[in-house]
């Protein structure tokens, strides 16, 4: 009787502690965050079904720090011809006409103390978009995969083999000041 | 299930020691003696073997020491070796203070828990104490009334003869 | 029954007392409703504590800039107060653990209060490392817990050693103290009149019955804990001293620091114990338990440790000169003759010269003078830490960054607030818990007296 | 350099940026309220959170519970060809802020300028910049600037004021009154043309160049002795001996950046073992004087005697009689003679520079330089075509005429006479008679306060302009951001009022296309020329310059009577605030003066002997009376000041300015006067008394002796020639218990040549701008909590009255065995694999243990949330750098963002990193090129070569901390 009680108590404490830890670990992170966007834009349609390259729209991912949200005008490259009458496209047209850009809900938040440069990863490291952003080409609604915690970054940096850079002298992703400055 | 005890209450620890000695001589098994402070020289009458708490402390302390050293080594050398102030990853000397503290912490806490468990001390809502005077000024010899074969009457008399100011039966759950 | 009184040993309790009377003497105080004096004392100390809390709240919400620190002097009153309180704590452990190991029976009547003082002082001390942080809300980062950053801690930092040392010291001391309290709590439980009191005391006394089998283990446990606490107490101040000793700042970087700090801690701790006990014995009518000879013994400890500390001061100077290191030499000359010379000489006078009066028995037996000297030592030992921390920092290697420090009202109020915390908790302790270890005193009641039972 | 500057002129993308496209997150949300005087009364939402957080800390995670609130991401509407989010664009431009018109490169991020650097293509400044230009980017985001035109203090529109002003200007013609255009100088072809167009269209316009303590005396002297109305251009590179007389030419002269460049080249022992010899003759301790090999302390009155006798001895030695002068008897004569003989030994390779406002003395110095054969060698005099210098007489005459009611309009452009004219009652009385006063200032000042109309000019980063730097060398400025407010280039305003509706950009282009290129004999397509000129920022027509003419004195020497040695008050310019125009720039206000180390104030400098005699100590408030004015000003005892001279800096005591400049210090202009056709300083003091009150002077350094420690190592040239390691004894042999860590890949290190560093503190401002270093305000500096990552330590040695001075830039040494790292409990500061000491702000809990354990005391703690409440000012923040919250430590990161950017660029291009490709902010801005940074694992790198120099040493090396920042000993030529 006593033994059973003790065991139950211990199990209870253990479960509680595990739950508390996982709760506290989730506090600052927004894994699976998928906000409602002003425009029903589907990555599945564009990147998946129509196989538009990611960097067609997110063109600065290879050049700069930010992958960037595509300028509204870029949508109209195609949508002057394709699905012109869809109500969603009409929103884009309206934005173009009014001169007021679309206010997207940001999905991936990195805290300001973490410097992340897309070009470093995409261009130099040849990391594919899906490695961090998940299978975007299957997502109708964009959502965050991975919790974007430091441990999440570090895990990849420890395990992933990347092509050695031309400049063989610097391969030191473990330094704090690679991201924090 | 309840146990019955025959209690002999003494006012003076010397009388009590005397009584315990006499009881032991007459082969009466003393269940326990309750005193307000530790009275030395009773172990032989109660057949108490030396406590093994020091062993617990040794094992606990050693565990703490080893765990602390291993943990610090793992953190500093294996999990994420970071160059801190040009010191080697395995700065063994610097790991000693923490290892020492953890040794003491483990040693102390595990010994205390062992003591509490072994002595069945825990936060309880009602205590099964033998005699309320035993925490202040009474010295109480308790004899277990196990079965009918125990001669309650005679033993009570013996206790009274040995100087017990009060002899009573107490049932404890 | 005849009674033989030893000619060599004085009784440890100065008046004949029965066991019941001992319990009565100690417990009746806390079984009665509180007196006016106590109410006044606790109101004052609680107000100071409240002021301290408000001031700390202000400092935490506004920034460490509310203190007088600067880019050159990153620590001053905060760590001074930290070391001061930790040092005070040491006497309690010393009395309860080291004197136990040495079988010094006179400790029995003072160890409870001294240990309580230890725990409270460590609490006061522990506040400072937290509030001195720029971001105290992240104080939990100094503990190694599994986290989302995959990042652990720097076990090379003496500050981290401090974290472990102080938390171990606090928890082990608290446990030791509590274990010592259990028999007395049981005594209180069995005397309790009201059901509520009885119920609470039943829980906290852990079902203690006074069983000899338990006493048998209990005594061993106390010995073990004393054996663990003794190196612990030495290690704690050693580690505190390593905060300084392992740094490179001249005036801090000294191998003498561990023994020097431990001696200083004992010195300051005993001074505080004296201060408190002289008040306590008066206020609580404990004159028979805390006797003049207790006071005298502690005076002797003070005299001895005071000279140890004095020796350390001298050694520091000698080594600074002997090392030939220009920075070391400068720092010590600067201490004695620089802008903070007043602090240095306050320290020397209070810690080295004034305790010399204890050579005189008449001084040791005069409670008023002893009390005053103990206060001086408290002040002197605070200044010792201030001198070590501030004067070493304010003029270090590059003269371009030399600076001066002066405290702001926030720092001063925080320090006063920590006294408020100390006394509030101490008054609560003497009000609600037996300030003298009843069961231990009972064991020494017959010390130096022998009731001859067998002719 | 090419990747740094985008080809083409630029349309700005401000509107887009206003939508805060991408970097919004980097304009940290941590904006506390407050002013520069960081007060303790601030309370904000965050504070509340912190209190809450603290009291809830029983739940350890509670404080980190602030869920990220939803953020918006707003894309650009159209893709821009030039702006790639997250990639900086660089544009060349030219500063109109400082008198030397530094050529600049402006770094913009998403359309906003965030950092200013020197333009290496400029043949004049050669990549250097002064602190003022470095800081000018902050003035762009000065929220006190005029938001729109003003009429009688009320905001209005340009249309309104344009018509009214034009009417008033035209009315003057009919009323037979005159219009005055008062400006600080005419510096380039377009302004010259605008002014002449303006004059032509009305016919009653007088152009008055007003710039007190400028070049009036020298211009006049040059006209009288050489017949050319221009100032000298010096060439120190050809000099062996220079004598500076009361001239702070390395800090505040006409062209300090250029001269520092030249000067440091002549102090570079890697280039030439024969160092320049610099003798400075002065009464106040100046930055230039602090760098001199030998410094002769004279009183203000002896200045004239010294020059006169110097000329006398040189005439005697050369047996000429260029000017008819007699020698005065003076105790100084032995010193004068020795200076004369040194100069004579270096004929044709010597130079005398005079900073005085006395035209007669300037003439004598011209004669000296002529006799020494220095003309066309170490100094030359061209006649720049598009430059008009000030003539102090003009302004005096203007006031007299105004008094008589001859003017009905006055236009002030880039002048502030209501602040800097010495006799305010006279000025105000005279100008009251002018009905219409128009100011073209960008931000409120004393003059706009008195003006009926304000037609706000643009900040130079918002406008087009051109400059003539030296004969045939032109510089251009282009807007790098669209105007932040409703303002207009001053030139455009003038043109519009003159009835020419034109855009200034078109005007400049037209001028160049149709006139200037032909004048300069340039052929080729205009488009090509223009694009290249704007891209480069400078254009050198490579004219063949005519030689300076011979000395032919036509004027009359006015004797400056050596009066009895009475106490004189002498005003001077400081390197940061200069003449007061930049008073509202908090970076400059907080930049410690290189000599006195005082921030946020001016003060009365006096010698220690005088202070002792008058029983004055630092910070005593002194009531000073001179020339009918009284001023209460704090005293500062300063070594190297003559006993008979008091020093007071100009530029302070502004009464109308933004929050940073207003009411800081006292106005020194009241102690100036007009004499001998020029504004003069050196007024006799009537009385000075100690009020007995104390004033807090915010010094960043209060101890001035090295206490015999070999922190700055130095030797003399004589000893150096014999033994290059002279003065640099071999360090102790260090043994280590540990093995070294792997040191492969890049290993960064820095080296600072103390022989080249002049202490100008430009690096401090550059570092502030690059690294978002907060301004903390006077009170906090007084509390010794300035945040500068880079500081300049200045020590005195030797004679207490005329000491030798050393400057030492001090920054994080990035020790290999960093003592700060070992003590951090939470790994917030650790070593990187390329040898940098990293500080991770977000990991820091703020124990300050690291700062305590830093032997160099270079770590800076955020005692409060420093003011980032001015949203406009926040535009200057570098988006690549975190803004630090309170409670964390920070320090020099060796511009890790630049290292990362450089490496990334190399990687993207698939090539190894080149030496010199990464330039740190301090290094880039250093006009003396004293800082070398590079990879010590690269045997070919500059730093690897220079590390082997016997002069190399590391401060506090004996501690075994193995610093990565080293120094080269100072070698004095004495």
C-alpha cells in the first residue's frame, strides 16, 4: 500500500517536473505559429504546385541579411496574366493602385540580439530553405517549423556538413559573436 | 493492528539506567527508552548496533563528488568546449570548489534523509508518542506487550521496584 | 545523595536547574504573548526591512545606476555587504559544528541562537549577489539547469563557485539547525495548550518521540553534519575570498586571502554573536544559560582572531613590499595613505587595536565594554571588506581610469534594510522558536556536578 | 573600394523606409524615455515589467514570459534597383559642416544614412575625417531641426514666405535701401554663381562673409605680402622642421584632417627614420602643442614679440631686410634664437604656421617662410577661383551701415551673429533697424530667434552642392536621403527669391555642363564626367598651378605693443564643438576634450601656479570680469598653460539650440573684441574671484600621471637611431601552466602607432556611430560612467608647468588569456576562435566582475536604459548591432560586424580574404593612420610585418593576459 503510494507520488512528481520543464522551454518560442495573413497566399500553390523557385520572390535571400517579403509589384509580374480576377489578387491590385503596401503578419521572429544572415546560409553555406523553414511547398498557410531557439540553431551547426568555403580559414560557427553582437 | 507497551516512567536518568540494567539482567527485552536528551550508556541494554549512517555519508558524498566532476567535465570539454580566458577546456583545478560543495551537499542531505527514513521521522499529523513527558523531564522505559505470555503484572511491579514513579500500559497504533 | 562540586570546572549553567525548569525558562518566554519591548523591536526592524524592500524595488526597476558605482569601481557596498554578512554567518557554524567536534560543552547554550544568526546572515548575504546583478530577473541563469540554449556555465568563475558554496552552505546550515530543533520542537509540542499550536508543532517536529534508538542515530547525524559543516564553513569563506584572490587586481590577487578571510569571518561572526547574545540574555532573561564565562570565552576568541587578522594585514604589506611588484606596492601605500586612508585606519583601529583590551579580565567581564568593543569590531570588519574591495579597484593598473566611489542613498538604505531583515528574522526566531537548545542544555546541566548515586 | 559605392546618383527611398520595411526589429523596442541628462525619474512600461518580474521571480521563468507580440512585415511596393534589404549602400559626398569640407563616404541602410567615413579618393583628406564630420550624421536626425519654413516663429509654407520675401527684397530697391547677404564663406562654384546671380538680379545686395576667428588676418596678410586673396596650403610631407605659433593646426585649423595625414606620415618610422621636428610656441595647451617635440610656453603678449624677433634673427642671419623691424629685448630671445637656427638649418624644408588673428604678425610669418625658401615647397598659395574668405572689416562696416538704417533686408546663411558677435547690444541695436531678417539655418539658433523668416536649409546629406578644395580640385555632395522635413537648399531659396524658379540640382548640373567644364578645359561627354564625379565625390582638373609670387609687402605693419604682463583671457576652439555650430550634437558634447578630458562644458583653463596663487582648485566657480563683461565659469587647472593666460573655449553657452546644446557652458565670445581690422582674443582680465561655489565638471580622466608605470613607452629619436628598441625594454618572460589553444584560421590583432596618433578623438566618434554607443549625459559622465568603447588616455610627464603629453588610444585589448572571461559565471564573455574577446549582451546578467577584473578598464556597463526615446535620432542606429539594454556589459567588439561582413563578402565571391579589406571603424576614421588591423596568421599582412618592429609592445604584458592590441613606442625628435 505504502509502496504503491510512494511510487505514484514519485511518478506524479516526475511527470509534473517534465511538464513544467517543457512548458518553461516553450515560453519564449512560437513553434507552429501560423498567423492569419491579410492575403490568402498559398506557398503550396506557388512553390509546390507551380514550382516557382523560392528566390524568385525572396530574391535577397542570396544577397543580403534578409530574405525579404517580395515587393507587391513582383506579384504583378505574373498576376497581370494569371488569375487576374481572383479576389485575393484584387487585393494586390488594390495595394498597387493605392500605393499602400500589404501588411503581412511576420511569421518568423528572431530576437534582435541574434544576427542571422540569409546569404551566409543560402549562398555560402548552401543550406536549403526547407532546412529551417520546413516543407514550405506543402503549406497552404505559412507556419513556423522549429522553435528558432538557440539550441535549435546550435543543433544544426553541430551536425550539418556544409561545403567547405573557399576561404578555408574561417569555419568557426560555434563562436558566440557569429550571431550575437 | 495495535501494539501495547508497558511504560515505566522515571524522574531521574540514573534511576532509569539502573532499571534498564536490571531489566537486561533479568532478560526482559526493552522495546525502547524515551528520554528528553541523549542518555549515554544505554546501547548495551537495548542491543543497539553502531549506526551505519557514516557509510551512507561516505557513499553519498563520493557520489556527489564523482557526479560533480563528471558533470563539469562534460559541460566544459565534451558538450561545448569554449575557450574561456585561454584556460584549457579541462580546467580541473577550477572544478574542485564546486565538486567539493556538491560532495558536502549530497553527503549532508542524503544522510539526513537516510536518518529520517531510518528513524521513521516525517511530517505527521498525529504522533504516536509514548509519553508526553519524555520530551521534557521524564525517562521512559517501554516494554513491548507482545502476547499473553507477557507477565504484565509482575513486570509492572519490577519497574515500580526499580524506581519508576509511574507504570502504565499504552497502546499505539 | 551527596553532591560533589568540581573545583576545576565551573558549572555551565550558573544556577541549579531541574529539567523542567530548563524547559520552562526557555519556552515560557515564547509561550506567553509577546511583550512590549519585543513589539517595539520588531516594529522598528520590520520598518527598516520595508524600507529596504522599497529601495531594492526602486533600484531593480531603475537600474544599478542608482548606486554610486562606476566604470572603474564595479563593486563596492554590494559585495562589501555580501562578504560582511557571510562572514557574520560563520560564527554560528563554527560554534555549532567545530565546537561540537571539539566537544566544547559550553557551546550548548549559545549554539542555537548562533546558528539562527548564521542562517539569517546568509540570507542577508545572499540577497546582495542577486540584487547587484544588472539583470536580477535573470539570476536563475547562474544555476545549471537544462535549457533551450544548449549552453551551460563557466565552472572556472569564482562567482559560480560562490553560487554553489553559498547555496550549499545555506541549505546545509538550515538543515543542521532544523535537525537540532526537532527535539525542542517536540518538547514544545508536548507542552502546547491549544490544538492549533499542537497540530503545527506535531507536523514540524516530525513525530519525534525521544526514542533512544533515534537519539543514538541523531547524535551520529549531528557529528556527521558537524564534520561536513566544518570544512564547508572554511570552504565558503575560502571561495568568497577567491572571488578576489583569483582575480588579477592588485590588492585582490593574494594567496593569503583564504585563511585571512576565514579568520576575519570568525572574528566578525563572533563579534556579532557577542552583540546579539548580550542583548538576548538581558532581554530574554537567559543570564543563567549564557553566563559571564560564555562571554569571556568569546572575548578570547575575538582577541585571538583579531590578532590573526592583524597579522594578515601586516603580511599583506610585507608581501607587497617583498614582491617588488609596483602595482601591489602602490595599492597598499594607497590604502594606508591614499584618499581612502580614513577607511583603512578605521579598520585597523577597530580590528587590531581595540580588541587588545580583551587582554584584561576586567574588560572581558564588563558586559558594557564588551558590547561596545563588539560593535567596534563589527564596524571594523565591514570596513575591512570595503577597504579590500573599493581601494583595490579605485586605483588599479592604468591611472587614466582611476576614480573615486561614494555611496548613494539607495545603497545606504539597502544596507540598513539588510539589517532590518536580519533583526526582523532574528526577533521572529527568538519569539517563536527556542533560542537555547533545551535538550542539549539538559545534557550539561550536571556538568561539573556529579550526583553520586552509588556512593 | 568599388563594392562600397554604388554607381549612380540616387533617388532616395525614404518613403519606403518610412514604412519601416525590414529593419524595424532592429530599431529596438527598448526605447525608454529620457533626455541626455539621464535622470532617475523616468518610469516606463518596461520598468513596471521589471518590478513585476522581480517580485514574481519565484516562478523563475515568469520574467521571460513576454510573448512575442505580433509584428508586421510590410514589403516595398516596388522593387528598387538599389536597395537590397540588409545590404548597405555607400555614397560619396562632401561635408559642408567643417571648414575643411571633408570628402566622405556615407553608409546607408534601407535608405537611411547611418555612418560616415572618409573618402580615400579625395586628394585632400585622403580618407580621413574629423570628429565633426563623423558626428554630422547625427545632426541629420536632430529632431529640433525646422520642420518647415517659419514666419515670425510660426510654421508656414514656402509659397507664403517666398512671395513675402521677394516682395521685401524688391521693395528695398524702390526704397533705395540695401539688402545684405551674410554668409560664413563662399566655398564652391555653384554657391559663387548663386550669390552672383542673386546680386545681379537685385543690384542692391552686399555680400558679407562673416566668420569670426577664421582666416581674415591671414587672407589680408597674404594679399598684402603676395597679392593673393587666399590662404596657404601646407605640405608637411616636405618639411623637416615646423614651428607652430598659437596654431592648433592638427585640431581646429583650416584643414586639420589633411594636416594630420601629412604630419603623421612624417612621424611614421616605417616610411622615414628622419622624423619631422615640431616646435610649438603657445600660451594654452592645444592638441597640436601636446604633440610637439618641443614646446615653448609664452604669454599671449609675447606672441608678437616672438614672431618679430624670430623674423629679426632670420633677417640677420640671411642678411636681408625684407621688413624693417627692430628686435625687442625679451627673456625669450635665447629660445627664439635657437628656433631661428633650427629653421635656418632646414631652409626650404621648414615651415612656420601662425594661428593668430593679427595681420601684421601674419605678414612677418610670411616673410619668415619666404626668407627660409619655403614658399612653393612646404606651403603654397594659389588663388582659388570660387572661394571667398571672410574679411572681418566687412561685417563691422555692415553693422555701422545698418545702424544708420541703410539696410532693409538681411539674409543670414550659415552664420549666427546673435551668438558669436562679441558686442551683442551693439549688434542687436543695429540689426533692429533692419525690417526684414531672413535666416537660412537648418535648426533653431540665436539668429533664427531674431529673424522674421526662416527658410530652412537642408542638411548636407540631403542636398546637392559643390566645393573647391584646392585650386582645380572640386568636391561634390549629393543627397543620400530625401529631405526629412519640408526644407529647401539655401541656394535654391536664394535663386527663387531672385526670381529664378529652378531646382538646385539642375542649376549645378547646368553650371558644370555649360560653363565650368569648359573653363577647366575638360572635354568629353558631360554624362560620363558627371557620373564619375558624383560616384567619386571628387574631381581633380589637374591644373598646372602657377607658382606663388614673391614676397612684396604693400601694407603697413601695425605694431602690437607688448603691453605689461597682465592676465589675459584667451578664447580658443575645441576640436569637438569648434565655434559652436555643433553644440546640439550629443556625440560631440560627450566627446572628451583630447587635452582636458572634460565633456559637456567649457571652463576657465589656468596654470597651476596661478591657481595656487589665487587659491583656486578644479571646479571652483570663478567670477571673471573683463572688457565690461562678467561670466561665472568653473575653473580647470591645466598644465602647460602660461601663468598670465586664462583659456576659455568657444562654442558653448548657446541659448537657443536643441536639448543637447542649450545652456551648456558659457559663451566665450563676450571676451573677444575687434581690433587691428580683425576679431581678436586676449582681452585683459579686470578681475577674477573665487565665488567659493563648486561646479561639477564631467571629466573622463582625473589622474594625469603614469605613476612611473611604462604604460606609454617613449624614447627620443637620437636613442632610437642607435637602438630601435630604445625605451621598450624586453618584457618579462612569461611561463604558462597551460598549453595554448589552437590558433589557426584568421587571428585578428591590432597595433596602434603612438608616434602617429595625435589624440584627435575622431575614432571615439566613429566608434560611437558604428556601434550604437549610447550618450549618457553630463551627470553620468561626472559619475564616471561614460560608455565610449574607445577612449584616449592622456598622460603628462616632466615639468608640471610645461609637461610633455602622451595620448594613448585604449580599447578592449582582446586578450588571449582574458581575465574578464574566466570570471564570468554565465559564459557571457568568451574567446572566439579567431582571437577576439566576445561579449554576448543577451547572455550577460550584469555581475560586473569582468569589468573589475579588466586591467585596462575598457568594459562599459549599462547602468540605466540609456535614452533611445527620440525616434528620429534612432534612425542613426546601426541595424547590425544590438542596442544594449540596461544591466549588461559592453565593450569594443573589434567591429565584429565588419569582420563578419568582410569574410562573408570574400566567401560569396569565393576568394580568400585580402589584407586590409576589413577596416575597423576607428581605423578607417583615423586621420593619422595610426591604427593597423589584420590577421597575424597571414605572414604577408601589414600587421604581421609591423609586429616584428622593435618598437612593438603591449601594455601590461607582464600580467600574462596576452593582449591582441599592441602599441609602437613614441619617438620624440628632441
